[in-house]
C-alpha cells in the first residue's frame, strides 16, 4: 500500500513538473541570478575596499612627498640666499681683499644666483604644468646650432669638475619647428644632471635618426650611475637621485612633460658605477623640411 502511495506521489511530482516546467526553470534561473548578484556584490565590495585602501596609501604617500618637498624647498631657497647675502656682506665690509679673493666671492655669488633662479623657474613651471597652462611657442630651430650652444654654455658654467660637454653625434642638418626655450630647458637639465654626478670622464651629447624616422637625442655620462629602484621613479615629481646634492627634484619631471607634449618619450639607461644615458625621442613630424626659408 505504501509502495503504491510513493509511486503515486512520484507520478504526481513528475506530472506537476511536466505541466509547470517553464515556471520551475524560471524559478531556478532567478535563484541562480540572485546568487550571481550576491557573489558579484561581494566581489565589488572587496574591490572597492582594496581600491579605497590603495587610494588612502597613495594619498598618504603624496602628503609625505609634499611635506618632504616643502622642507627641501625651504632649505634649497635659504641656502643660496644666505650664501649670497654672506658673500656680498664680506665684499661690502672688507677693504683689503685681493683680486683672487674678490673673484672667488663673485663666482660663488653668481653660482648661487643661478641656482636660486633655476629653483624658482622650476617651481613656476611645475605649477603651470599642474594647471595645464605651460605655454609653447613654436619656431624654426636649427638643432645643430642650438645643441652646440648648449654644450658650450654648460662647459663654461662653474661646476665641481672640469669636464667639458662634447657634442659628438649629429646629422649634417636638422631643423625642427619647436619651442626653442623648452627644448633648451630639456637638454640643459639632462646635461646639468650629468655634470652633477660625473667627477671624471666625459659628458657627451648627440642625436640620430631612427629607422622609424623619429629622432633620438641623448646625454651620456661616465658618472656614478643609478640603481634600479631609482630608475623606476626618477621622472616622478619631487624625486632626487641624491639628497646631498642640491636640486628641486622637479627638473626631470618637467622635462618629461615637455617631451610628452610633443608626442615623444623619455627614459634612462644606467648601470651603477658605470654611468648613465638619458635620452628622449621626438616624432619626425616636428622636422622643418623647407630649409630654403631660413
């Protein structure tokens, strides 16, 4: 009897399922979708928590960098100002200084003046880049002439070593339609960095045309080199290769912004203790080919 009832029960269930299969399938589908939604919400919540944590860490890191930057700028501005004031006071108050001593003081005043001016210019350019208001004035520029002028100017500039900046590789002629001041700013920054970290050997500047017709510019030195950790962040804001050497930590970041404005790229190849090669590329479209107009 019980066996017949069980069979009848199963038959009833089968009959119900057959008549209501669409409803049952719909119900199962809804349950599955609901489970998927719950799982997705849980995953999204986890991702949001991770993202918020990462944003918090980045904000804290940014605040730390800004705090260090402000402290560094206070020092970087005060040091040359104190030096200038001190040397001027000595010159003004001392009557029996010899010619060599006066020349030494004037040289130090000039060096600190140049550094102070460079620091202020970097801060102004950085603020303009952040506000997307840095101006560019394109003009026809003879690259060979300009690079030679930069090399000669940087060689004459007082620095810790007597290294001369050499212009070693060039094309017979090359003229770009580009902002002369910004291009000079990029190359001069790379050369000055090379001179800071090179006590002996050479600093070489050059450029060539690549197989894809883009242009490759470089500044090569035989200095102390850069370790891998620094190479990864060297073009970031506020990053300095050596905190014991004067500088804002903004020069390479500004150079990167200028090069990227023209559709190029910038980078560095280096080996610790063997020197560095900073380079940047510019698209061939910048070349001014109508040479007859010069």
